[in-house]
């Protein structure tokens, strides 16, 4: 992320966000223009004050509108073709507005309507990245352009590039920074991101799945896990508190459980990186998974695939042989080793031909 200010004191920030089509560069100009439609919030949650920004878990009342250009008026035409949603009073803001992600859209929100996002869920990375740096009542302008990286991104068919849009934050409920969250709260977020990543991957939203797994990993590495003795003492204390309060909802993870889920997240992220043709990153993620859980067959297979894509054939062979140790007679491993042998045979033949020409 890069940030600078212009001569008028307006903050201009740029970053890279992810959507189902790949990576997109976002440039944001904070106008500090207060919305005329701000409504004070009263209910189970207090509204964020004008000096506070939304945090993880905040319910944010947001509107995103397209513009013809950075100086033009907003358009209410929906990029996703959704019908206009009925507005919801801020007092009724108790849960996020449900809507699906769309493979053919850059902005993963209905355009032109007030909606409710839960910050941190990653429904629309571009919108969330804007909102988390805004305050209630503020409005920001963004310019969205494709990351010029060839095979790593495909432009949605309906998108006219670049895109100009405004993002308005009417109000938000309080949230928490990750360091303010209890282990149980972090664990629930980790499991939610992991589950969401699986759903996205199965629907073909590989970039979205990678984003979910990455969000889970960012939280899980902050989880403080104890040794067995400390774990037993904390479990006894929690059981006592549960007995006193009648609360039995604690789901504090064990060190082994955290280690296992972390390995699975790295392995799943490696698969996503293979799908979007990032073998170097896929190899790094698979390596982390195998170090955490040496018995993870999928991670070894993905490491072998990544090494094979990088033409690191000896490392690929070692990974596939390790897979055979874990799963004897694995068809995938046997086929991969056969393919490597064929590639090496062809490479040796080509080398021999070049040498014969050189000395003939």
C-alpha cells in the first residue's frame, strides 16, 4: 500500500485488491465529504463515532456508485445487473446484507443501494479496504484498473476499464482489532474464513478462495497457544467459569488443532496458487504445510506439482516419492513420476543432439 497527499491536503492511497477475476489496482482519494443522509444509530450496538474507523466485525452501512469519470456524477446502473434493493434503516442493522459474489464483476456489491457489510468477511475486498480507512459520514472516490500481469488476471466481460466509483459510509457498529479479540473469537473467524474459502473454491472463485485462506492465516498466526500443562490449567479455569455462569460456548483450540488447521490452510492456499499459475508461491505454501504436518499427502502432491511447473524436477521427484511413502500405489504420484522420467528422457535427448551438432 502506498499513500501520499496532494497540495490541497487530500489523501491519495493506492493498493492491490482481489476479486473473482484476479488482482486489481485501486487508487483512493479521501474527500472527507460528509454524507447528508447520516442517521444516528441506537440499539444493541452503539454507532461508531466520527473519530472512529470500522474494525474487524463492524457492521457497516455502505453505498457504492459508479461514475462516468472522476469528475462526473454517480450512476445508479448496476454493474452486476441486480435489481435495486430496498433500503434498511440503520436501527435494523443487525446482520450483513446477503448477496452472492459474481464472476463477471469487479465490485462484489449491489451498486447504487445502501447495503450492510460485515468488515473482515471479504465479500468485496475493494469496498472493505476503502471502508476500513473511513469514518461514519465520509465519502471517498476510487479509480480501479487491472493489474497488468497477463495470465494472473482476466477482465470481467461486463467491466469497462478503468472503473470510477464513490464509496460512502453512513454508519457502523463497533468492532475489534485482532489484538483485542479473545482466542475464541479469533478461532471462530479462522474457521469461518476456512469454510468460506472452500465454498468459493468449489464455485470456481479461486481468487476469492485464496483471499479467504490468507485472511484465516493472518489471524491464526496471532493465536497464542499453550503447552499441555498450561492448556489443562486454562481448561479447568474455563470449565469453572462455565459452571458459574452457565456458559458452555468456549471453543478454545488446542495447540495440535491450531497446527493442523494452519497446515491445511497453507495446503489449500498452495492449490489456489497453482490454479492461478503462481508456482513459486505455491511451492512456498506447500513447504510450510509439510513442515507443520509432514504426513499431509495433499501438501506433498502440491509441492511436487509446483516444482514440476518450475522445472525443478529433482525436487518434484522427491515430493512425489514422499507422497508414495504416505500413500503406496498412489495413481497421482505414480503418474507424476512417470511424467518426470519422460521429461528428463526428452531433455537428455535434446542435449545429446545439441552436443553432437557442436562437435560434428
